[in-house]
């Protein structure tokens, strides 16, 4: 079950980061920065709650 959680979080992180890159390329810098911050939160938050 632990491996399933880690894989799911990894896939969500990659997808969200990719969305941030897409926003950055479309010259929406503020939105991209917000999405990158969300990605960072997705990476850090599980260490306090799930894992």
C-alpha cells in the first residue's frame, strides 16, 4: 500500500509540474509560479501526514 501511495503522489507531482511548464510557455508567469508552489507543497506535505 505504501508503494501505491508513493507512485500516486509521484504521478500527481509530475502532471502538476508539467502543467506549470505549459503555463510558463504560454507567458502566464504568475499562474505558473502558483502551480510550481503547489507542486512543491505536494512534494513536502506527505512527509508530515501520509508517510
